[in-house]
């Protein structure tokens, strides 16, 4: 019988009960299996791993559903119940990882006859047990369990505070000067004669890019940087302190050392070295970019001494328009959301040898969500959900959420893309973001045909997971690709000459952007390593050292830096992945990005492998050599 996707309740179903039932059944199955493994009966290595796989599948599906709904469901009760379910799952996971009897079962397994993939799984399971502290004394294990459970709650608090803290400025209509007409039309004055502009991306990004009123841009961007403040300050302090305590109880000097052990980078010290290496590489190009921006800003304000994040998008847009002849308002008329989303499916379908079948009959959690079956030939290999527009109570950024991890012969991979794009015309930066995040989704689906759920989908080292998505961005800059879906209201395709100018303009600012990324990376590392008493003052010092943009006064960026929860001390991974992405992209022919031989090799040797091999080995298999910094360094220096 063909595998079937998970049956969801639909927009009017009882989602809260659905989550409760799914988690209850998943936990019951996992507990039963774990208890059975400890019964003393003789089992082969494969029998032990098979049962462990069954347990992991039950928990994975429950966690995938609860993790998604906690961020996207329109009903507060469902989001709250989903968060509670995640706490229960995390509590069970902590108990399991600290179970000495269960650990003894795996430690006693004779892995001599296992195939390489099963042997890899056994090694990962044993490593996970040791990293959880299963071999520590009872008091230490109790404390580690308490810390783990508390961190789950704090992470949810941190994310929820950011998600719910949508701030608004109210300004006179004339202060919208410079904004596109459709933006102005969508923001009529209220009863008080003022226009409300929120910190949600569809409001924020166009406003900070086009609004001529510098004071208004600063007011909005200040509000954006202050989301989560002051409520998240004590939450973040406790998160950092507990992570440090956990790491030291496990014998590591700090959280970064503990976390980096299972990543490509290997050590916490190497993170700092990488940040400084990129900072040095980006220094000359970044200062060159900044000088151009500052010179343009001084045409408007001769006394300006430094640029802030509230100025960057606006003056970058002016430079692109005036020096590169690229007007974002002219560009955006070619990027209607409906055409872009359809084009994305066409492009990725052609590239990866799949097709997408709309499923209007599939149950979804909100009427704005669309569902598609992913097919290879006539075979269904997964299902995806696209939840792409903002609404109250929804996740505020852009991310892929794994709903079901694919397991060969058992479960179809299912994932959801959650973004916050406008329903009409899009900025090209939004198009690039859409391609990027969709890269995670196809990785989840194409990597979902694994024997072991541990290796399903985006299951590589965490500092590699962004590389496939960053590489897919390149297709959003190719003239031939864009002309296949980017058309204006009259159906005229975006001119190739305009795309060439867009690419040239895009290259401007990459050095300055890299320096800002290193500020973010240094923030995530430094807060975990140093745990300063005053986060705001500490982050201001890091911004002065690493960023080329000045800090906006009286802002508290770290309180809304959501990556501090999921990425912890590892925000460096975005730039680390970009180094690899640039190197992988060099294998493609720039004049034919759909070359089937290269595309198929990339799909089969990188994406479809999931986590069944180390990322460095997957990349070397695709490139025919180990990855290097050379391509990235040459690109950055241009």
C-alpha cells in the first residue's frame, strides 16, 4: 500500500485535541519501546536499533506537529497546548537520555556486523547519551534533567515574547513620501488622521527601504530593534546561565565548546577564529562599500558622521538606483506574489526532477495555507505546506518546519514553509528569501527516504544546513530563470539588462553585509561565552568592533534576536555555510543552471543523502575534492 500523508483536522477541526492525542500516543509508544529494550532479552544489534528507530519516529512526528502549530495556528489555545506538548516531549527526551539502564543496552551492543549506516547510527546514539550526562552521578543527572526541562520553557517564552510583540508607529500621511503607491494605498489614515506602520516585515522592509523621512525610518527601526525588551532580558540571562551550567557539569569549559563538538567547526575556539577570519576578509571591501553609502548620505545631510541600520537599506537603495540604475520600485513590478510562487515551483521542479500537485482538498490549519504533493514521476515522495503571509499570532520571520520526517517505506516526508510576504508585489529581496527557505523544504523532502529517522531530511551538521538554501538563492539572480516567471502586469518579462544591473547592484554591499553578519555571530558567541551582566552594553561594544554600521541609540537588539534560542552560540553557521555554498555553486555552469548532470549529482549526492554521512564528505563527493575558502574569498574581494 502506498504511504499516506498525515491526516490533519482541517481549519474547523479540533486541533488542540489532535495535538494532545498525537503526543499522548507518541509518548506511549516510545515509553513502551524503551521499557521493552530494558527487559534483558537477547537481541541483535539491528533489533536494538530497529526498536530505537520506532521510538524515535513516534516522538519525531509528535514533536514536528506540535513544533509547527505552536508557531502558526491561529487559535491561542492550540498554540498554548502545542507548547505544553513540546514541554512534555522534551521532558521525556531528557528522561530517556539520562536512563542508565537504557544506555547500558546500547553500550553492550556488538556493532561488529553492522553496515556502515547502522554503525553510524549506533555511534551517534552512544554519543548523545554521553553528551546528556548519563554517566554522571545521580545528583548531577537530576540537575541536568531539571536544566533541560527549564530551557525548553525558557526557549518557548523567548520566542513567544518576540512573536507577540508587534510594535506600531503612527505618522502623518505625508511622511509616507517615497513609498510605492500600492503600499500607500494599503495604509490609509485612521480616525486620528495618522497612518499605522507595524514592525512586521511587509510593513518594515518597504518603509525602511523607500521612505524619504529619515526620522520616521529611525522611529520604526528603533521599535523593531526593541521588540522583546525588557521582557526578554531576564529570560535571556537565565537561558545563558543554565546553558553554561549544563556545559560545565558535562565537563566542557562553556556552552560554545559543548555545542561546537557536534558541528563541522569542531571547537568553540574555532568559532571565534572563523569570525575574525571573515571580519578580516571583509574589512577592505566593507569599508569601500561604507564610504560610498556615507558619501551619498552626506548629499542629504552634510553633517552625518555614521550610518545606522535605519539608514542602510535606504541609502543602499539610492546607490543601486543612482550608480547602478536599479530602481527597486521598478524591479518589484515584475514580482507579483502569485507568479513568483508558481515560478518557484517550476524552477525547483525542473532543477530537482520533481513536480508539485496542488491539493486543495488537503486539511490545513488556516485558509491561507496551500498544500502540494511532491512527485517524482508518478510516485508521491512527500507533501509540502506553504504558509506565506502574516497574521496575528504567527511566527514573524521565515523558516521551514519539519512536520513529518520521512522514513523509507513507512512515512512520507512532510514540511511547511512559514514566511511573512505581502500578497501583492514583492521586493526582490523577498524573492531571494523565498528561494532560500524553499531550499530547506526540498532538502527535507528529498532527504526523506532514509532507513533511519535520525538521518532523515535536514539532518546534517547544523553549520551545513544553510548551505543548500544559500546556493538555491543563486537561481533567483539568474536572468534566464527570472524571465520564466517575473513578468509585469502586461505579461512582459523582466529585461535581461535589468537583471544584469540587479546582479551588479547586489554585489555592492557584500563586504559591509559580511561585517554585520560577523557582529551577529560575535553576539551569539560572546553572550554565551562571557555572560555579561549588561547585555545591551556588551552588544554595543561588539557592534562597534565588528559591524560597520553604528548602533541606533536606546535599542536592545539581543532581546529580539530569535536565533539565540535555536542557534545558541552558533549564528556563525550562516557565513560558514555560505563559504561552502559558494564553493558548491562553482560546480554549476553559470550559463545553464539547469544542466541535468550537475543538478542530478547535487540532488543525489548531497540533498538525498540527508544525514547518513558527514557534510564534509557529502560536499567532497559532489565536488570531487574537499571544500575550500578560495571561491568565497575571490567572490568577496570582487
